[in-house]
């Protein structure tokens, strides 16, 4: 799978706008590997989407980076009610440094 990751995106609205513009501009996406999955309730997912810049207890400095195939290692954050998900590559931090909408 290939998705468009944005760097230091503040919230879900900004991520959607970034993705739309990047697709419009013909940007190429990145291959990824899901290394962990986090399930959030609808309310938790909504709150997470409002504060993508915030440190999370379930993100460690070891999450993220690239695997041996050159794919981004990421966490799938899934809304249990809607099944929508955001991909997170922490790149050595404890917040979602890079985020993408998984389709």
C-alpha cells in the first residue's frame, strides 16, 4: 500500500487538506508497514484527530523509521466505530511526527 505522509500536521482537518492538495499536485506516496495497531473509541479518535502534535503514551521512540525494504514503519490508529484509520510514523519521537490517512 502507498499513502501520502505529512510532516508535523496539527490536526485531522489539516491532514485531509494536505492529502487533497498533495494528490491534486501529483505527489507520490510512500510504502509502509504497520508494526502496531491502536484502537480508539469514537470520542478518543476525535480527540486524537484534534491534537496530532501531542505526545501519546502508546507511541515510543522506537516506533517509526524505515524497515529493510525502505517502507515506513508505522502505527495504525483505528476508530473502532467507523473503522477509519490514521497512520503514524513517530520517527524517534513520542508524538505523530508523520501522519497519513489510510484508505
